[in-house]
C-alpha cells in the first residue's frame, strides 16, 4: 500500500532531520543497504560460492584431516559463507561517501545560535504538533 502525500512529506522531514542531526551516520546507513549489489558482484559471489562448495565436498573425498577434523571442508564452508556475505552486502568497500553535507541549505542546525540543544525526538515532536496546528 503506497504512502499518502502527508506520510511522504513526514518521511522526508524525518529524513532531512536525520541528515541535519548526524550527516555522517545518515550517509553511512544510506550506503549500507542489503540486497543492493551489482550484477557483476553477484556473479563473483556465485563463482566463489561454487569454489567453496567444491572444496566442501572435495574435502570429504580427499580426506585430509587435522586432529580428526576435515580441514579442507572447513575452508570450503568458510569460503561459501564469505560468498554469501559478499552477495548480501555487495562489497561496498569501493564506494566513497561524499564529504558534502547533504543537509546544507536546509537550515540543518538549530537556528537559535547559542540556544540549548534539544533532543532529536523533542524537535520532531514539536514539528509534528506544529504541522497539525497549521491545518
């Protein structure tokens, strides 16, 4: 069910307040979404997963044991696990976060110079109440 216009405006205001409150955190969260990997990254993850699967099964056939434990199979499992993580997170190490402040030009800090800082939740509650008083 899509959001109404009022809900979309509220969501945008919350997002802009988040950028104003802590732009570094907001940009890091924005770039760490699950399931946002490229097709090339997915193919790499699948290839690595297959290599891990071959090592997992091959370790049982080769029967190389260290202390009674099939070490080649363990390495294969760890490679498969790493490939799964790579597919989920998309390997975001190559992404750079812009140093520009996304909240610039929006009056992102308190307009009261030298005034006491209020909690984020208090400011959002005030904005919410003002919105309904205007209507």
